[in-house]
C-alpha cells in the first residue's frame, strides 16, 4: 500500500466526495476477533477529527452530571455533537446537534478547555465558534482565517489561545477570550500572531501542556517533513525537529509534557524528549501505511498512546516499554482520527468509512499477556496485506458492556516490537 499523507488526502477530497467503499478496497483489514465498539454512523463522508469535551466544561453544561460530549468533524460539511452516555447505553445512537456553520468540508474541531465553546475549521478557510451552553448555537465566524486556504488543524490551550494550521503554510495563533455567548455573528477570535516557516501545508498542531518546561509552545507538523516548535510570546521558532522522511501528519504532547510524539506517512511514530531538545528516544514501527493521528491517554491510572493509520487499524502502545499492547481493526476504511476522553475511559476513532467508533478502556494496566509482537512490514507483505498470518493472541484492553472481554487481537508474525 502506497502511503498517502494528510495533505494529499485533503487535496484528494477537494474535487468531490470520497467514497467509503473505495477507501475500504484500498486495503483489506486483517481478519481478527475484536471487541464490538459503539458505532456512530450519521456522517456521510470521511470523519477527519474527533474531540471530547473537557470534564470541567461537561459538568458545567450538564449542571453537575453526565459524561462529556463528543464532537466529530467530517468532510460532509457538518460537525456533529454526540451524547456519549446515550451512545454507549442506547440502541439508537443519534447526535444531539448537527452544526452547519462551516462553508465547506470540516477538517478539524476542538473544545476550549476553560470556556463553553467548540471551534471548527473547514476546507474553505472558515473558523467557527459554537456555544456548548446554548444548544451548540453558532456564536461567531471568521471567514478566510488563512486567506482562501483550508484550515487543516486546530488546538486550544488553557491560557485562552487557539492555534490553527492552514494551506498557506502558516500557523496562526488567536485569542479566544473575547468569545461570548451573545449569539452575535462576528469575529470568533482575535488574531494574535502568524508563525511562518514551513514550506508546505500545516496539517498538525498542538500546544505544550500546563507544567511543561519552558515557555508556552506550539508544535506544528507539515507536509515539508519538519516539525517546528514556536515560542508563542516571542513569536519565534525555537527549534526545527527533523527525522521523518515523509509528511508529518500528527503531533501530540503527553499530559505531563515529558514526551512528544509525531506520526508520519513514512509509517513510523517518533517519540521525543522535550527536556533533551526533542531528541528522538524511540521509533515505533507497527503500521503498514501512513500514521494519520495519535493521542496520549490522560487522567487515568496508566498511560497509553493510540496511533491511527491508513492501514485501517489503531494500535495501543504501552509507554513504559513502548510495546504494542492492543491492535484494533474494527473500521473498514482508513482511520484518520483518534482521541481519548479526558478521564481516559474512552477512545474514539473516526474513519473514511464515515463512522465513529467508541471503545471503553479497561481499568487495569497492560501486563505480559497483553503485548502483541509486530514486525515492520516486508515488501511482500505490503503487496498482499490481506495474506498476513495472525499470531500472538492477547487479552484485549477494550471493555465491552462495562466488563473486560478477552479477545484475540492478533498481530503480524515477527521478531518483536522495536
């Protein structure tokens, strides 16, 4: 399977709707016994982003009760907001809000951690803000936030800032403190600065978390294969991180800020140490195609890193030894997005099959029986992915119906994880 980067995937959609059957035939998923997720299937095109609401804002909006909402952004031009608790317990899984303020396909969405606001960015360059307190009503809209170019990614900080990456090769930082619940359509964010330095579309961005060493930074990944770290206050590039041999598709800091992960269309995930000038300390090789999305688990008794790929799978990695402890192959199309709930109990994945899958994560940490040995794919295996053999069955880290279900995730036979 020829890896396709996020920028190329975005551009392939600009000419029209992506067919989920076409996506599914690009790569036959491995046959395996896997736990059954809750499936949210109201989108009519690729689901490019999933974002859980923060617990603090969820409690505020629900007046002290309920689970956080989940927002999903799709190229069908909508952002849908789901009642997670209902989606996990009811047979009918319908979204609670269908947001249509964007002018084109929606690439990204993110909740503000300290405000009841949801932001979205789209292929026409429109940045939208919705009130989560007022039935997800459209508050404001910035047309052409990156000129006529698409907004590919967005991220928020606890300091009231929003970062967006666009098709103009720039990262823009916005102040969102001015967003109010007045319902007046106008500017949804004030432009603070523009960070210029990439030589390609900026398709990934994230803020350094609270407690991380040094100044507040924005990390950006681009189709130019580079990651840039920006000092927001000084509006300056602190460092350019190199190492990937193809487009950087996703970037993410661990909750404590002591680890930094990046995924690429070179099929690898690189783990770096921000305390050592982002020196690469581990390279994860397990996917057979582009790594489109990744997320660290937070707010839980043990850590995990989830990586989502063009090969239609999601891998869960144990950061203690960087071994794969679970392989999820429930989608029939490329898995383009993934994210954990703030309390770490749920994992959401979005795909080119137009569906969102919700998985429960078990309470106990991985043990020796959980690890799945995965070898980098050989050229022969890449030509015939469907012909791989399954081995090394391991108990699942995914819960079904509130209890842990032991399944056989399988894994490509090989010499072990890196």
